[in-house]
């Protein structure tokens, strides 16, 4: 399996990486954040989601919003 460098990751890839590193399923992250698992899944697939949902998920995963904003530039 070929791993992407952080510079080559999309925001969705980065969120998924951190969720998996914390051994959280989409359903578990849903319970922690209150964000529906389907919304989290769409985030990880780089589909449009509400910024407020991204904030909740990023905070739960310990990810800086600056980092997410810089991905894919």
C-alpha cells in the first residue's frame, strides 16, 4: 500500500487517518461529536459539509483547523 505524505493529503484523507489512528469507527466518532456518521463519511470523501461539523470532528480528533485549511493548497 502506498502512503501519501501529509502534503499530498486532502482534508478528508487527514481526518480519516486521525480517526483510524485513534481506533474510532464512524459510529464511535458520531457518539463523541454528535455529528451523524454519514456526515463524517462525506467529510472523509471530501464532499461538502458544514464548517461547524468539521470543527466538531477536528476538535474530537485533536486536529488544528489551521492544518486542515492548509491541506490541498
